[in-house]
């Protein structure tokens, strides 16, 4: 039985009460028996949670009652076991570290493309304007090694802070193409798309909801392999089934991992 509901969600929005919000969310998740990680920063919220369907949905209802998070969208998948060992609510400088302070997604998003439209473009070999599609994987190299879109560009970055210099070295390769940045759940490719526009790349879109939303809406078309996730499931197949059923802290690369084990 797949009884555990897993969600991933984020929202770039100004948060100026992180310590108070942290205590509220920590109390709410504990009361509902949820496990996972919530990251709070001045630029927004990023969360990975798992628990009973009733508990997860009650938490989302509570969060969306705050006007800042009213339109927060969650990617859903199911598992037979709880993939997290504990519940953490952390305060961070960024909800996804890029070390590029000029990028402020809350001030305006880069345009996006939804999964069905991207699949249609890949089926036909070009976008609706006839431009070649350049799929840009903004994840770390070890994640890409679990699976990616066929023909996607992979700069073999070791961490997301390496993306800005990699972009400067490759910007000219995108001339005349429509670039679609993608990542696991949408957060990195959103920052990446904003940076690309800032650097003068003309036609840039982010894949709305990332790979997980793509799997949810259209399956594995044009995708080869699995999608690495930062919990005990290890990776998800295009049907959103898990490779592993162990319990884990968030991610092998997480600098806070030592205090979570």
C-alpha cells in the first residue's frame, strides 16, 4: 500500500518574520506527524514533507491561509514508507543557494513552459515559433547521472553556485534557440532562467514544476532514467515509483547532514 504522501513545493516571496514563522510551522508539522525539511529565507520558502494524506493536506491548508503562500503549488507522489527520519525547519540566507544576490525571483518570474507543451515541442522537434529547443539541466552532476531528458545540456556542475560562471562560458551557444531550463522541482531552473535573461539570452523558459511535475503530467516521454530526490526514496521513476524505501536525512550534499543523522 502506498500510504505516505510526499510533497515538494517552493515559493519565492518576501519573508520578514522567519523566526516566528519557523516556530509556527514546526509546531504545525509536529502536531500533524509530518517529517521532512522546510527551508525559510528572506527570498521565500522551500519544503519537502511526507506523512499521511490528511496530515499533509491539513498542513498545506494552514500554510495557504497565509496570503503570501495562497497560491503555493505542490508536487505529489506516494510511497510505502516514510522517507525522512525527522522534521527540520531551517533558517537560511537563500532557499536555494546561488550566491548571486542580484537574482530576486520574488520581484518577477521568468516565463515558463508547462509539461504538456514541452512534450509537444519535443515531439515535433521545435517550439511553436520553429526554434530549436535547448534543454538545459541545472542540477548537479551526480543527480544528472541518475537520469535526464534525452539530449539535455549538462555542464557537470558540482553545486548550484557553479552555475553562474558556467553560464558565462556557454552563453553564446544559445543564440537562435529556445532554452528550457529544468531541475527536480522547479526552484533551481527558475533562478537559472532569470540569470540567463539577465545575461542576455533572448529566448529562455523554465520548466514549470520541474521534472517531478513533468512525470506527474506526461510521464517519461523524452526522458531517460530516473529523477534523483533528496530523501530516502533515492530516485523516482517516470511513474513516480521509488527506487528505495529507506529513511534518510535530506541530501548527501547537504552541509547540515551531520547533525541530522
